[in-house]
């Protein structure tokens, strides 16, 4: 899933966390809104 889609889901549901699920439907990790912000901050 593109980061833009993850951001849309976070905004739509008013949450700060989204589960990252692998192809086998196993939990890989949790993506936080702050993780996305930190990643973009590093690009600026």
C-alpha cells in the first residue's frame, strides 16, 4: 500500500495507528502517524 493510502486511512478513521499486514495476513508491525511525519521530515 502506498504511504498516501495509509495517510488517507488514518485520516478517515481518525486514528494515529495502522496495522501493517503481510501477504499471509500476519501482523508485521504498527505504523504510527508520527512515523510518517518523521520520514517526511528527513526528506525536507
